[in-house]
């Protein structure tokens, strides 16, 4: 497994606002984690919560959001996890 950087665009669900970022892609990751401030700036807000077990064994609850991701001109609706600064240990 490895990591690399790739440009992506994230859009609000209504397509009214978007942002382009250089994302670090981790080929072994299950979820996309994005800084919460970036998502708030384009009007994306949490729709749910998810509990994840970290490498050190702790269980942490993260806010989850929904957005459209555009990669290489192709779009898909996806779930995003807010960054660790917003996580709450259980």
C-alpha cells in the first residue's frame, strides 16, 4: 500500500459551491478525511457520525458528511469524514 497526491474537486450536494484541493491518496484507506473548515466554507455540513478504531486501539467518533467528488473529470457522490480536530473519543 502507498500514498500519492492527486487533484480533486469537492462540490456541495446541490453543486452550487466547490473547491479544488491537492489530496493525499492512501491506497489502503477506507474513508476520505477532509479538513472540516474547507467543507464548511462550501456549505457542506455533517449528516451523521461514524465510530472508527484507530491504530492505537482507541475508538473515536467522527462527523460524516456527503459531497460530490470530481476526479479526472468523473464525478461520484461520496461520504467524507471530518478531520481529527473534530473527533470525539468514546
